[in-house]
């Protein structure tokens, strides 16, 4: 334990000396501009004058910490590296709020004041201690006027020298320990910093969830449609080549559309870097093409879509398209090529999406209540999209029919709606 303790004291001594060095520009500035108003006009002056300059330099250092937010990250880096304070206890980034700046200024003054005291002791004490250690063994030094009392010329010299060095070490340990304990309080995150960090984490999580939903809906729907279309083409390849040809064309179109939508999803990542997305996300204006691809795969879709759907706000239209796409994907995955009824109604207050499809019988080896392995993400994604816009979604089986209802308000798109 002795080695680590000595290394800790050594690093904290370096931190304190750094504080003394940081105070020097403010001290010299005061010593240059204060002499015209003082009797002693020397650049350094007497000891009393130097303490006066020191007292005037500390408020100047505090003012610098208040005006320059980057003082905090510089001090935090020094504390982390030299004082052994854990990084999670300290704030990250500049001090933007005035509360954080005031705490940084208080820390800066404490660091500089402790640093200049320890630096002064470190400069003065070692030479004096060396002289006291050598006095009993050097007659020439004893006969030279050094200012030491006569008692230190004998056996008391070496103990006094060692005590002087111990005083420097003790002052370094005490000042370093106090600063290390004060660092989390003065350089730790303020309530505003914690709130900003929480908001950043929430925004990052919302962005990741949004990308996950987009990928799930775009790629998942395409794979489900392609699987169904390929299966239908394989079954009728010999008996109905024309239908197989149409199914292959639908597979080609579905794949091309999936690539375009995947490019749009990746464009969301490029938006975070400041670039524009490579392709626009699909909206209800593209709904007929989506339904056409589903019909080409053998899914009879009966759709009732109001003409007002083409004039909806872009965010509502985009989310409504994804909801319809995911509803069709769920029908394909869980029920196969069964008839699907779709209704998209628009009023002044909201958009209402209703989808219904008959439930299939349970496959052999699986009971009617058995859940599909890995399922359920689509319905959660639909519910999340609706909640982000301030709406709601419900889905349930009723009389052998699976019914999905989603309501998206037009008057309030919700605080978390993507732009």
C-alpha cells in the first residue's frame, strides 16, 4: 500500500503545482497594473505587497472561470488524471449554466490558492531543509549568517530539516485530499447537466427505436411478401406459367421497392450527420403501389381509402403508410394469402385505419393459443408509431377475425413525433 499511496501523493503534488502555475498569469497581471496605486512600485515588492497581489489575483481567476465555460473540462481532465477521482463523479463538457460556472469558479479559486501555497512551500522548504541537514557537519556554514537560531547549528538541525520536508509532504497530502473530496461537489454534474444527459440518452434511444421500427417494417414486409409470392409461383409454375410470371414480376418490384425504402431508412442515419436522406420515405400517396404488390402475391385486398389521404401532413401520412404496411405483413406472416379488408378514413380531427382478416386454423402440432416464436414486434411497432403521434392502436381476435384499429390525430402530432 505504501507504493500506491506515495504515487497518489506525487500526482496530487503535480496537480497542486499546476494550480500554482495557473495562478501566475493573474498574479503578474495584478503586479503590473497595481503598482501605480501603491507606495511600493517594484514589480514584485515586499512580502506584504505580494500577498496583496495574490488576494487581487484570485478574484480575477474566478472571473475568468465564470466567463470561459471551457475551464471546467480542463479542470475535470486534470482531476481525473492526477487526483484519482472517478470519471462518473465528474461532469462532462463545458459549464453552460451559471450555476455550473459558479461552482467551477469556486473550484478554480480553491485549486489555485492551494496550489500557490504548496508551490511556495515546495520552492522554499527543500533548500532550507538541505541547509539544516548540513549545518552540524559544515563549520563554514555555521560561521555564515543564514538567519537560523544558534540551536539549529547543532543536533537540532537535521531533525528540523526533516520536519520541514515532512511539513511539505503533509501539506501536499492534506490539500490534495481536500481537493479530491471537493471535486465531485464542485466539478460534478449539476441538476441541469443531469437533465441534459437524460434528455440526450432519451433522444438517442428514441432514434434507435425509430430506426429499428423502420427496418422492421420495410425489410420485414418485403421478405414476407417475397416469400409468399415465390411460394405461389412455385406451386403454379407448371399449371399456370402466366401467374408465375406475374408473381416473379411482383417479387422484382417488391425487392426494388425494399431497396429504396432501405436507402430511406439509412438516410435517417445520414440526417444525424447533417446530410439529406438519399430517398424520401413512402407516404399514403404510395399506398396503391403497396396494395398492388400484395395483390400480385396472391393476397386479395379490399381497400376503401378516402381521397383526403393525399393531403395529410407528411409525418402522419408517413406513419400511416408504415402502419398499413406492417398490418399487411402481419396478415401475410400469420394468416397467409387470406382476404384482407382495409379502410382508411379521414376526418378533421384524425385518421382512422381499420384492417381485418380471417384467422387461419392452427397448423398441425400447434394449438390455437400457441404464440408464434419471435412474434409480437410488429404490433408493438404499430402501437409505438401511434403513441408518438398522440394516438392509439388496438388489435384483437373477434369471431374468427383479426381486427386492427389505429387512430392518428391531426390536431396534435405529439411531442415525440419525428419531423
